[in-house]
């Protein structure tokens, strides 16, 4: 049961990161940026969301163990 919850949580974080990246790319394109710049901003946003999730996990893991 714990493995299923872990996999579901990881999948949810990845989906949220992808949605945030797509939103960042869309906003960059609406702002008039080129495709490479929009993809760079999307990549930075995806990395930031994944890093934030890892940091939150690191902070909360001693409290839940």
C-alpha cells in the first residue's frame, strides 16, 4: 500500500511540474519570446517545481518517520 501511495504522489508531482512548465512556456510565447527561450523557461520551471518538491520532502520526512 505504501508503494502505491508513493508512486501516486510522484506521478502527481510530475504532472503538476509539467503543467507549470507548459504554462510558463505559453506565457513566454504570449510575451513574444522565441521558441528556444520559451522552452528554456519551461525547463527552468519544471526543474524548480521538482526541486521544491524534493526540498519539502526532505523537510517533512523526519516529522513523518
